[in-house]
C-alpha cells in the first residue's frame, strides 16, 4: 500500500501520514477489503509529546492521551495509535489467521 513503509521488522509497516490509517479510509465502501473481521478499542495511555520547537522555546506540554484500537481485514492486522487532536500512526502486518504478525 502507498500509505505505509517498511519498519525494519519483518512483515510490519508504519503509516506515512500524520494520522491513523483506518480500514474504512483506505478502501472504497463496496470493496471487500473494507469489511472488518475484528475490531476492538484496546484502551489508552498518557504520553508526553514534545516538538523540537517546544524544547527550543522552553515550553512544557501536558501529556497527551493516546488511544489504541485494533482492526483486522482479509489482508492485514492494524494497530492504530491516535493522539489528542487527531494525529497518530498505524502499524500493520499481514493477516495469517492465528499466527498473525501483529
């Protein structure tokens, strides 16, 4: 897929944009790949996100909530990490039944 690049880990790719790549955003509504086999909100955690500009200017930012969601379609397993404000990233790995990469 054009939206992902290899990570260096065998069979795992990371999204190239600044937001999670959800299945419904990647395939047309009538495409069978848009159909989810599994979907679950895993939970969330807090993470401090610091931009280089913030460090240079001495700004202190509060930790952001990061929401984790998983999805599976016929080709890939996806793990989405979504930060407050809508930014984030997605990891994917090929679906191989119970022996999936992710």
